[in-house]
């Protein structure tokens, strides 16, 4: 009968057991993602979500949950370990490691990318714009982690130093693109500060900024797919990855600017977003930037 798989293609009982273990542990990791976010923020997550109805905090937590899903999606692609206990321990270790790396990435970006203000305090005060940027940073970091797992063909003790160096390089690029966006914002606003705008809750600026961060995360993820990792040449491999990422980000800036010029013709984009708080234009520009990154990541 059509639509019925042959017996040889049906999952075995052992395979179903391993998948069941995966699902149970993923549920636990998502719970850990929620409560650890409150712990790192120094607050009770239940109180923030259900009593204070803090939308910004909820968005920030949601960003972390989506980021964890992005990172874990690649863990599922790793070869199965036939021993259930070892299989579960590997997933748990990679899941907790991903949570910690995403948290470290957020903290690092706060320290160097949003250094003029206390992002944590602003989110606890209900600043949705800052929460959107925080969620975008988490997802961008998760894309880099996923790309690293693909590039290194799985994770083991020998690749941990490479992962850390790759992670630092990715954070550096995220901070650099933020500096470029700050410079552009200042040039169009008579010396105004992009970070100040985010601190004041400027939603359209946050939407556009988040679009750029997600786009850069996607491009850095794809850079690992564009080259073959050789354990015998780690320095040259990282140099190639970094060069590819920089070239793709530069191409993103050029191509997205051209796309914005064509799609948003006769619209003064910067004026609409930065001066008139036009969220619709900001969403469209953010979508154009991410669409550009998506095309570039598949084209190269």
C-alpha cells in the first residue's frame, strides 16, 4: 500500500528509545533555560512573567529559548550513541554547554556592544526595545554555535579550544557591525547615539538593529559550511572562516543597501525609522537585511 514504509526503513525500538530520551532531556533543558534566565538576572522569573507582567523580560526569555532550539537542532544531527545513558549524557552536556555559551555571548555583547547602559536593569524596567536586541543577540550566538558544530563535524575535547576561539571571533564581528550601525546612526542624527535610542525604548531602531544581528549570525553560520575544517591546520582554518565572514558581511551591507534602495524607493528610510518611529518601515528593512543574508549564505 502507498504511504507505508518498508519494515527495513521503520525506526527500531532502540532508535525510538534514544529519541524519547532526547525529547525528555530537551524539555528539561527548556525549563532550565527559563529559570536560569531569572537566576542570571537576579530575579524570580515567575514573578517577572506572571505578577509584574514584564513583557520585556518575557521577550528576553523567549530569545534564549529560541536560541537554545537553534543550537540543539544541530545536536540532533550528530551520530547516535547506541548506549542510552551515554547518549543522554552527551545531549545533556551539549545542551548545558550551549546554554552557558549563549549566556556568555549575551554578557560579552552587553559589555562591549551595549557598554553605555545596563541592559539587565533596562529590561527589568520593561524596556522592550532592549529586550528585542537581547533576543537577537542570543539567536545570533546560537547560529554561530550551530555552525561550529557543523564545521567541526561534531564536538569533542580536541575541538573545544577551536570553538572558543571561533566564539570570540564571532562576538568580535557582532560588536564591529554594531559599531558600524552606531556610526551610521550618528551620521544621520547629528551625532545622536544608537545606544541612547535603545535605552529610551526606540522600537523601530531595535527592530532594524536586531535584523542586522540575526543576519550576521546567519552569515557566520554559513562561513563554516563554505570551507572544510582540517584539525591539522587550525590557524589557517580560522583565518579562512574569519575572512569569509568579513567578506560576507561586507557583501551584506552592499546588497541590502541596494535592495533597500529598490524596494523602499521614494521612502526616506532613516528619517522614517529614527525620527518618525515608523515600525513598519523598520520591520521591512530588517526583513530585507535578513533576506539578503539568507540569499548570500546559500549563494556562497
